[in-house]
C-alpha cells in the first residue's frame, strides 16, 4: 500500500467520522427545536431564549462537522485517485510486498 493510499483511506475514514458527528449534533438540534416549541407554548421566555442560544451553537457545530466531512472525504478521494494514476507507486508497493522474509526457526522463538 502506497503512502497516498494510506492517507487517502485515513482521510475518508476521518470524513466518515465527521459525517456521523454532524448527524448526531443535527439530531440534537431537532430535539432542541421541539423543546423550544413546547417552551413557546408555555410562555417561558427565559428558558426559550437560553435554549435558542444553545441550539444555534449546536447548529453551527453540526454545519462545521458536515463541512469537515466534505473536506476530508474530498482529500481522501483525491489521494486515492493520485495513487491509482501513479503506476510507479503501484509497482514499488508490489515490489516491496515481494521481498524475501527472513525465517528463523519456529514462530515466537520456539525451537526444538
């Protein structure tokens, strides 16, 4: 596996984690919106405004996580495309996999 492939897959994995984080914080924003509508119906203005500030901050965090997901995934796809389009990198990784392995007796140092 070339370095571009390693970093590409790692970046895509990070993008997936950011996507999950954005989804979880988005669910919390929806839940807080439901709580806000209940508070508005009760006429509790102080609690409504406090929850509104928290919801707005959580929505910004969710948006940031989605943007991070797009950025990491885009970089990962770019790196994987670069790794596929570089035949020398694929040749080098294949050659590295064909190096002879030094065998020194039984595994884990056991000998008879």
